């Protein structure tokens, strides 16, 4: 399965918000829609792609939520017993924290609708705290459209001004007359630091796109070339739905739980400091610092868990924002929240991290001979280079030894020998096949003749360091 990535700016590492969609294989029938949706997203000016310390994200990003079957019987029973909440079970089965929030009535009923263009868009419920607003909505398809999907949802203030929150959203293809999904709005850290507070009265705004080809069509039928940028099978309807929502802030004012850690561990000679933890109703925030003198770039913490005295585990956010990066040496990781369980003991465990020597982060391509002249090892190979008009596409192969997994291998920054930056058009990585072989491509535009070689930067790679550790949070 191929997945397109959004273009990035020079400052992006994988630097801002992340969503984990690469770690789990998706049904083949939705490939074309992931591709088309994210191709649409990559042309949003200023969008940011994030490397995979857990996946990809952007200021505006279309993604596909993956529904796991990990739902607690207590939660399923509670949600099914409350009139109007039955639908929510499938939308948060992968997040024990949100399940617990619903169990504890930390959900606010909205049930406001607007009808236009043979669609009824309804904001059904919300879960809010000082960092997140999760909107549960439905679209009733009265016009017989093929898979209506929201486009560029925003939060506006009472005067209609876009508040500029980051957003994650998506859906799986369906022929159902009523689609029920969620949108995750996140208040960026920079806004929180500046004192931003979400007002009591907001407007949820979105348009809706519909597909003009059948949902079962395969990517190869819809995308004839990596140079193709059109979305002729997607039509964005004219109407902008606007639903006014009143938030009851009193239920989450000043309720965060903070723990100072300042614990440093050493894994493979790399020093990582766990600075603090903040537990909010919608997520747990873990702040870490990486020692500047570390010789390796830490891409991804592979098995971090938060565990209580009963052995219950809270993993990283899967279908949502799972981390932010302040700079090269400071990150905030997001985990499912245990806020409502009030554990008497709590600790962090981990063992393995994906990492690579900083000296190996640059990959250099010989344009004439179509090969890598600098790469970390022989697991990464260049398979082809193609040209079309003022575009160039690079094709590569990665031996991961890990089937049904995908690495976001490169940032979308590329420079020629004169340090002229190429303009990213698109990029994509397949899920590794049964032999652990992953294929990918990157497409760039250029306005003047290319001066080779071309330099790329790695943003994730199948190379790990390990050493088991445990850090007590509540003893």
C-alpha cells in the first residue's frame, strides 16, 4: 500500500505534530483515497510533514483513522447504555484514555446540524480539555454521493476568525448513508505558551468533498504516474458548514496533574532525560531532552509504555497527534491518558529506540549514474530517476526485515550541489512486503538546471539501539 506524504519546509525535521498511520497496514480498498486525500493536503501552503518518530502530521493534514479492536467491556457497556452514545464505541476503541473520559461523563453533548447540498452535517459530541478538542460528527448522505468526506475543518471564533489550530481527520470508505467520525483539534504548544485559551463559544467549520469514482478502484487505476498532481476524481462541494458550539470550560479548568522527573538514562551511549509528565483528561504529555553531545539522531522510541501498579499499560497515541518537537533536543510525547484511573503507582518502561549516527543522516545521489554515492548502508538503494518537464522523481528501495511496516525514510528537503533547494511536490512509501522490502519515491520541481549531486536527509531508518530501563513517576 502506498501512502503519500505532505511537502515540508526547510525547518521541518519531522518537527511538529505526528499521527501514527504507518505502523499498521490498511485495507487495500482504501489506498486510493489515502493517496488522493493526502495529495490534496500536500498542496496546502505552509503544511508541514513530520518525520516518523511516530508517523506523519501537518498543520492541516488528511489521514485515515485505523479502528483497532481493543475496547474495554466496561466502556462498551457504558457507551451502549447511554442513549445517543452507542456510535462512539468504534471511534475511540484504540484509546483507553478517551474511553475512560467517556465512562466518567467527560463528554459534552452538542447535537447541532446543518443541511445543504443533500447532506446533513451534525456535530454530535465533543471532548475538550486545555490542550485538545475532539469533535465527533456525522454526515447523512441524502444525495447518493460516493463517500462524502470532510475537507479542511477549522475552529472559528464567534466572529468567524480561524483560530489556527492544528487538525487531524479522516474516514474509511463506506457506502453507508450515515458516516460517523471524529476530528482531533490540537492547540499548538506555541499558542499555549503565549496564553491562548479556547473560548466558550466557537464555530466548527468544514466543507465536504465527494468522490466521482468507485471506492473499490485501486491506486494504479487512479494514479497513472508519480508526476500526476490532479484530483479529478474528487469534487469539493460549495457549501461551508458552520456549527456553533458552546464549550463548558468549568469541567476542565486547572485539573492537570504534573510530575517532575529529571531522570537521565543511557541507551547505546546516548543520553536521554525524562523531564516531566503532565496528565490531562485527553492525553498524557511526556517531556524529554536529548543530550546535545549525543552522536546519534534518535528517530523513534519503539516501546515506551506508562504502567500502573496493576500492570495496566498506556501506550502512545495511535490515531491522533502523538508528539511534538520543540527543537533538535527537546520533544513532547503523547500517550493515552490514565487521568481518571488515579493510579497510586506509575512508572515508564522502555528498551529500544530507532537511531542512526548523525554523520550518516545525509544521503547523496549521483544524477548521472542514478545511484546513491553516500548512504548509511546497503539496505537503502536507488532504483531509478525519472524526468518529466521541470520535475524529477527519485525511486528507492529499503530492506527493513519487517513486513507490514513502513518507514518515512526522508524529509522532503533536497538540495543540489549549489545548495539550491528543490521544491517538493510529493513523496510516498509503501508498506513493506512479506520479505520486508519497502519501496518509495520523491518528486521535486526545479526552475533552473540541476547541478548534481543531490542531497537528502534521513528522517527515519531501520537501525536500533537497545537497553532496558524503568523510571518511576509515582512510587
